[in-house]
C-alpha cells in the first residue's frame, strides 16, 4: 500500500465535506502527492478504490492539472512563467539560460534528482515579470544571474 | 407541456426537456429543423462541449447551446438567423484548426459529420499558418477498434458511452486544452461487449472498427433496414449493402428495442449471410449412401417420396417436425398447416441458449422463439428425448439447433432414422444423416416477421439475393405439401397472404402482418 493509514483517514474526512465524495479528489491528490512525490498508476488505483471510482477518472484529473505529476520528479520544482508579460520581459531567454545552466531541457529532471525544470503558462505575477516559482515560493523581478543563484542554493 | 416556438412554428413539448431533446422528441432534429451538433447524443448524458448547437433564444443576449438549455413555456427560438450561422462558422473554424486533411484516406468520409457541417458552415480557407497538432494516427485501442488521435474533435461521446452504457469506462480525456487526447490507461484496452458502438457515435473518422475499415467506401452502400437475428432482442439495424453483399450492420434507432446500440456479437452476425458455409445445393442421399446434388424440384419430390413410403409402412404417427426459432412467423405458420394437413402430431421448437446481460443481449439465440411459442410450438426438449429413445422414424427439421447439447448433442441418434429431411441456411453435422437437404433463405433474403423476447413483432426485408437457389422455409414446405398432395397445398407461397392470416392462427397476432409492422415494429396484442 502506497497511501498511509493516516492519509487515508484525512481523505475520508475530506470526502465528508462534499455533497458527492468525488469532490474531495483534488484534496486527496494533494495529500497523497505530498507523501509520494507523484501519482503512479498504482497510487491512482489506490485512490480510485478509496473513492469507489474507476482509476481512469483519477488519471484524467492528474493529467489535467499541472501541479500533479504522473512521473517521478526532482526534489525541487522550478517553474518559469513564459506567458506574454513575462516573455516580453525576457522569460524565454531566462528559461533557455537555466536549461543551459542545469544541462537539461524544460520538462526534465537533473541527473542527481535535485531539480525538475518546467515552464508554466501564467503564475499570476505579471506585475513582477519575469518570475519563477521554486516549490511553493515565488521569486520575482529576476535576471539570469539572480535565477542561477537561487537554483544553486537548492539542496 | 410547454409551448415552444422554433423558427416561427409553435410546438407543444414535454416539460423538463432541453431544446435539442424537445426537437428530438418531435422527430424534427436534422429532419426539418437543423441544429447541427457533435457532443449531444440522444442516449447519452449532456456534455455541452462542442458549442456547435448554439441557437438564438429571444430574451437572452447571447446565443445559447440548444443541447443544454431547458425549454421554458413560451420560449421563442431561432435556428436560422445570421447570428446563429456566424456562430456555427466560428465553431467549425475552431474544430478544423487542428484537423488533418485526411478525407481522401479516411474511412468516415461520406458519413462524416465534420465533412457535412464543414461543407455547410465551414469557411473556405484556413486563416492559420501554424502547423497542425501531430498525434498518433493508428492506435490499437483494443480487439475491435482503431483510433486516430488527430481526427478526434474531443466531443467525448465515446468517453460517455463507455461510462454510461456498458459501464466499463475504458476511455478518458487526458491532459488539457490543445494537449487533450482520448486514451485508455496504460495496460487497459477498450474491450467490452458493446465496444464497436463507439465507432458509430464518433462523429468523425477517429474511431473505426477493425472489421469494417477500408472494406468499401460508404457512399457505395445502401443502408437497408432490417433486424439482427443473433438473439431474441431483435435489435434494429441497417444492413450496409453493395454488390449484393452485406458489408456491415450498424444500429438503427428503436427506442422500444435497442435505443441506438447493438452488441458486438450481433453486429458480426452479418457475416453469416454471405458465409462460405451457406448451404447452397439441394441434395438427396443416393442408394449407395452418398449425398448427391440435384435440382430443387427433384429434391422436393425425393423428400415427398421418402415421407410417403414411410407413412405407407408405419403411418403418420412416426413422423415428427422440429421447428427452428430462426424461422419466421410466416414460415412457422405454413409448417403448422403442413403438420395439421399431414396428421403429424410430434413437433417442437429448438432454441439454442447462451449468455445474456441486462442491456440488450438475451439468452435465446434466435430471432423468433417467442413467435414460435405464440404460434403454438412447444419447446422441443421432450421431443428430442423421444427421438433419442427411438420413438420416431421420420423427421423434418428446420435449422440445426437440434444438434445443440440441450437437445441431442450431436447427429448420432439421427443416423438410425428412416427419413431425415433438413431445411437449413448453413452447413452442419445434419448433412451426415440427412436424406434430403433443402437450402433456405436467411432473414436478410426474405420478407418475414419475427417476435422478439418482449412480444414485439418486427420484420426483415429481402436486401440481398442469394447467389444460389434457395427459398423461404415456408415456400419449401408449401412445395413439399403440394408434392404430397396435401389438402390446401398448391405449392404456392404468398408471404403477404400468409402473414395476413397470422391473426386467424393466433389471436395475439390479430391486426398484425408484414405491412402493418413497419420499420419500428408493433407489440403483439396484450404485450404493448
Ligand atoms: S474519438 Fe470520436 S467520439 Fe471520441 S471524443 Fe474523439 S471525436 Fe468524439
Ligand atoms: S443483443 Fe441480440 S439482437 Fe441485439 S445485436 Fe446483440 S445479438 Fe443481435
Ligand atoms: S451539441 Fe450542444 S454543445 Fe455540443
């Protein structure tokens, strides 16, 4: 079993909050992913069993949202916004620079498993473009040198 | 009831229906009132995703989707205005943004809703220069279906079908926005007893059946109405016919029988019509014991001669007849008359049984078991015991279900009989013991009526002509009766006349015959 008993308890408590238990699927995915790092087929099956739904329904949601992963990820997520305002302020060059710095392409994970780099469509911080998100922290008004420094400091 | 005005005409519609549902109830959708649509399907839940069905509703500032807008009493709807036309053009342009230019190699061409509506509402030139989405062209979704991701317009009909009808839920939309694709989860296949229906409801050429794809261009097909004879549900189908050959069955809507679906097993029974093992030649067993092909008339005379000689020796009491649940009401009525006229007292109907489910598939694997019972034929189980026990010397047998383990379990016990006369559509082990063999017609080769499990009388039409000499069972028996000189038998078989006399033979048929049954069928008296 991938999902711990404690997590199962929490998921059941979430399900009770919604008119249809399925409404708690997003909450459950967040909870489980925190523990497992990504939602594998096996994990999806376990969640589906908890909700009494077909595992394909879980995978639909996982693939729909960017913040859920169906493959193993690095220890840190670095998401560079490349939507219009950020791009006008040099986000694409920033992303290319970070790719070169890490030796991977957006969507990939460094060999040591430290960082997964990705681009994102709008993180809602257009006033501070260009910007990136490291895990749950926003870093704004960046240039390449500042961004590299932030990445180098990650464990 | 609510009053609904569409394009200036007022209709009375049921409460609680959406505009498209109301139009469908009225029989007007795409049949007088055109509201093009992709995602909406009369037998699936509402999705509201394709946006093609937009109409103008007075009092609403914006256009509304017809599929998901409930009718309100007094509602006034316009489906032909400039605004509506413009909206359709816009939706079509979006749907075509990423669509490949596949029509020349696409199996759906000719029955493709994207083609049809692009022709009516499409703009002539693409305004984009960006490359189209490149996706998988030949995905093996399971044992029956191929999938072309590029052609998919993401209407989700197939997804909803799998969830709502067979309730197997194999398909889903993965990813989001212009990355969306239909897929199964890794390791899972689209594999359920109704899987091929997804190809029928897919409005484009994304889902095609492995069986039919690339067999023939659909514009060569005549879609002739008929019924599936695979089980006693009697699902309504269109037979796709060209060059005197049936290429496929697709479901024909009948809300009292099969909605818009058929099972995969039944769908494939079209293959029986032109099968290589059709019984093609009338034959008579010679004195040396081998079957010899003879002209039809000679075979009938030989059958009559054998029967006559047996009856002269032992009387009609040693004769029995086994009716087939595949035979039509008309065939069976003629057989019943023959039994009366000849004084044959032992008879019964054989019905092969198999799997059933709670959707369409019924356990009785023939189209007319209920018709046979209604006409007074009893289950042939006891008769089979009597035959096996040696109590019968001569047998007239329609079809070969008598060989089923539920009856004789093989032809061996028949080898002892003095006379075995076989009327059948397909070759079987009965050939080894038959003295006379007479080829008969399949349902798709004759006018005939059948009664389904629920007592609904339905009919078949002759849509192909056998390439060999074969007649309806009723006609063969009429000729046999004439050859035996039985009273009331002149060798003629007028199926319409026989059909009209069904009501006199069994009260449940009163007022029902070939002509009155029509394309949708009617219930037996007391069954509606
Ligand atoms: S495969 Fe066909 S039915 Fe399924 S979503 Fe795509 S277009 Fe619709
Ligand atoms: S359910 Fe029975 S009648 Fe319907 S398609 Fe299947 S076999 Fe044919
Ligand atoms: S048919 Fe109404 S939105 Fe698709």
